[in-house]
């Protein structure tokens, strides 16, 4: 009998939001499902409540990229439920069942500074043998550049020749990134990373999960990097405001 990978299980579960197929819910552990989306209740009950709210035939799900890292599967998805959104989802498995879920959602922009969308660009997964090296590169990038330990080392991590940008407010290249950060600081709304919580990767793609301040609000940053020859050459992200604790529907925190 063919055994499904954890990646296949996640793809089926996410696609069931559009198809309405109840079968993939069996991939969630009914005794333990820790939910970090603060607008959703804990456990299978919380997941079921969200599914029940979706208008029939109204949810659209297009999975653009999907990756597997040990017991984790993470995806980059174009959603349309209660409005169009770019989303990253992370699922943790134990003994073949999903036991934990994190995500980060952002409204899709109509126009972007680079002319790229929040989803296009490279999807080819390769360099599996470099997974750990590439994850280490991103961990150091987060510490030195995003968290400010040694920002002058940015060209040790990001290519000066190619940096394809999918953040809707930032132009391509290191110059575009510098201009955007400078403009935000100038208007008193700097983008500040305060802590990196998680780094997951497969081959040439690495996802960093962090928190900080943006537009003077407490936010979660999910940054997906594509790495070529030891440098980051492409970037996608979502930024989501972390709601006030009084509104949380579960006690598990965002991270």
C-alpha cells in the first residue's frame, strides 16, 4: 500500500477548503491540534468552526509552493476566503498526524513596487543536499541583518546581482530594499525585527518566522528566501498584525 507523505497530506487538507471534501480532516490528530492562528479556536473543533463559516463554493485555494522539513510542512498559498490573501502555513506532524499549525496572512496588493506579484517567480525545488547550509545562512542573515548584529554584512547573504522582490512595497535589488527601509524610517514607521522564532527549509528555499514592529504595530513577519550559490536571490513575505490578547480564540500565542 502506498504511503502518503506529510506534504501530500497537507496539500489535500488545504485543497479541501475549496473542494469541501471532509476526508483529509482525518490527517489532523483529534486528541491534539495546537492552533496558533489567534482567530481560530483550538483543536479540531476550532478547525471545524472555520470550515463551517466558509461560503459553499466560496473558498479558493491555490498552493504555489510546498516544502517538507523533518516533521514540518510549510506552504505558500494564494487564498480567497473573506477576501483575497497571500498566506504561509506551517504544520507539525507527530506519527503521521498534524498536531500543530501556524500561519500568516496578508491581503493581496493590486499593485507592487517591483511589478512582480506576491506569488510569481521560481518554484523549482532543488539543492536538497544544501538544505542545512541554506538554513544556517538564513539564520545568520536574520541575526546579522534583520536583527541588527552586523547589518554591514548584508552582501554576505543577499546577492548584489539579483534580488527579485515580491514584497508589494519594495522594488527589486538591494537598492530597492534600502530605499524602502529608509522611507519607512523617515516617516517614523521603521520596520523592526525583534526576534526570530523559527527557520525551516528544503533545498534552495528557506522560511524565517519572526516578530517585530511595522507601521507602529506588533506584527508577525514570515519571509521566504530562495538561495542560489550561497546567496539569497529572491524573497516573498507576509506581514500580519498580531491582535490584542483580549480577542484571541486560543491561548497558544502566535509563535
